[in-house]
């Protein structure tokens, strides 16, 4: 009788429970992400990049940056990444021009990704318990929690649209699917490759004409963006991130030839590097679904392009759950898993429901970034296990900052400032805000050094050597603290 009442309750309030879970996740992720920023753990790459780009856009300097591309002179962010979806955030940012606006927007966009997962589960599975467990799997996703805490990234704006595209693919509604893919593509250039996966999936559904249109359109969008649009904004410079695939080729054509004609070379790239990180990354995405995405036939195909371009990258940060790159894979992997479970008989579906919840909790606890997770400290500190500990609670701002902040706040708003993490995100918005890389201070009038930055890692001797080196560049120290220094150009 108790089981019957529970089933009746879940059936009656199913939609509200799904929405409530997403709302709770929004509040939790948002609070932790804001707290991370307020406690000086947010970074120049990437919160300060997007904050400056949005602030400049609001003030009439369209997508201008002095932080992205590691270039001192003002340049267009679209020469780094083509992300016109950022323009959707201009109105709320104009009303509240602070980094917190981007953090909140990212939290909401990630939480919205739970809704297409719920819709797909509702369409595919017969009971409320079987459906709601997938909402839990999404919100407990280990990569999702790391992404939610890690600054702001434009690729997160593609998560919900890709989830809806997966839903419309399953329901064979081509036009809404294409519109969702276009919206996702506006978030970042590599999403066009995911569109190719959707096109191939359409072919497996027997929808050949739609398949050809989606594949051709996605490839054209990808090539035009990399060969024409981004170089146009970068003063003719080529797309810089192809260098991450140097093991496969020097340019798009050679990389494509390698992928098509040299499988042994592709395999050698796939198995090199941080194998353990790659395995955990894949398991964190497909493990909550117990690997049943393999039973989904065509539904697994959209996951393959992003999985391929992430796993084949020479840059290890692209195939770890600690970074944002895997964001598009979360709704795709879970969507395929739902359809894989739907292919089972009812008896097995009931058993699998318990297994999915247990597996989701296991991965969240073992690898995730939620407060109860073993890896929560790494998520809060941007997933850098080698970072030297501060000796103070991670959820609190280090006490050494307080007496130093008055001098920082006295910097004139029009002054150019070059700073180490984690100060680049803490300065009031300004046109000339630089992230100090090495000791290249650009044309800054003020320099802020913080020995907590990863490049110094709380080495006091190294910090003092940097202070002396900046003084040799023509600066005087005007304020200092424990591992902190503010210098002004003479």
C-alpha cells in the first residue's frame, strides 16, 4: 500500500518535482558559484574575460577584450571564439553590470538543461519513478557540478538547446531540432561538429533528405566560422586552437584526412596522454546510465563528435571533468542512456531505475563537485589538486586580503591594471584590465601580485622575486600584505 501511495504521489506531482529539483539545484549551484567568486577563487580565464567583454560591449566597444588571446592590445573576443549567443546576456548585464550576472546566467542555463532530459524521460519511460531518476542523474552529474562552479563559459549556453535537440530528434520533429542546433551553434564554434552527429543520426532514422541538409549545413558552418569569420575578427590570424590537434595534422584538411584514412594514427592519439583522466571522464558521462546508451542505436551518434574532438585533443584539459569542455556531452550522453533504458523490458527497467540512481550518487560522491562529494574542494578551487592549501576554510575569503583591499579600491577607474589571479575578476570593470602572464605587464599603470596564483602557488620566495622584478620594470610598491603586492608605475 505504501508503494502504491508513493507511486500515486509521484505521478500526481511529477512535473512539479522535476521543476523543484531543478530550482533547488539552481539555488545550490548559484550560491556556491557566487561564494567561490566572493572568496577570491574565480579566475581571469575565464570569468574576467567574459566580464570585460560584456562590460565593453555595454559601453559601446563591441566584444572588445584585453585578456583573451593573451594579447595586450584591445581586440575582438570573436577572434578567439565565435559566440554570438553572448549577446543574449547583454540586456541583463546592462541592468546589473557585474560578474555575478554571468555566474547567475550560467547557473540558470545549466539548470534549464534538466527540462529536456525530463521531457525525453516522460516520453520514453512509463512510470514517474523511472522518469524522475533521470532528472536526478542530470543534476547530480559530476561534470555538471564542476562546470557550474568554474567561473563562466559560453559553451554552457549550448547545454539546454542540445538537450532539446536530442528530445526533438527522438520525437522526429526536424524543424524544432534544427532550430535548437542553430541556437546551440551560436554558443561556440565547435558545436557545428555536434550538428554533424545529429545529421548522421537522422540518416539512421531513415530521414535521408533531412540528414543531408543538417550534415552539409553543419560542415559549412564549421568551415566558414574557422576559415572566414574568426580570422576576420582576428585581423587575419588563423584559428589558434587547431594547434591542440597537432598530433593529427597541421590544418583542417590534414586533420580530416588523418581521421578518414589513418585509423592507426588516430588510435595512437586516443590512447596517449592522461589515460586515467580520459577513462574517468567517459565514465562520469555514461556511467550514471550504466552504459545503456550503447543500446540506444542512433541516439548515441550525436555524442560521438564531441567525444571524439575532446578525447583526441593534445590538451589534457579537454578530456577531464574538471573543466567546461564536456558540457555539451552531458545532455547527449544522458539522452542516449534514457533511450537505451527504454529499449529494455519493463522488468529490467524497474531494476535499472535503482541502478541509475545508485550509479549517479556514486559518481557524484566519488568525482563530483557537490558539498557531499569527495572532490568538492577541487571543484571549488577549480579542480587543481596540486594547488598549495591556504590553511583556511575554502568557503571563506582568506583573512590576508582584507587589509589589502582598501589600496586596491583606491586605484582610479580609468587606470590600466595588470593582475595575477585571483584579482583580475575582483577589480571594478575597466577597459584596460590585463591578466598578468609571466611578467608582461603590458602598458599597465598598476600591477597586483598574489602568491596564491597557480604560477606562484604560495611560494613566498618566488613572490618576492616577482615583486623585485616588477620594480625593475619601473614600478614602486605602494601596498603589500601576506603574499600580496600593489605596485604603481613611476
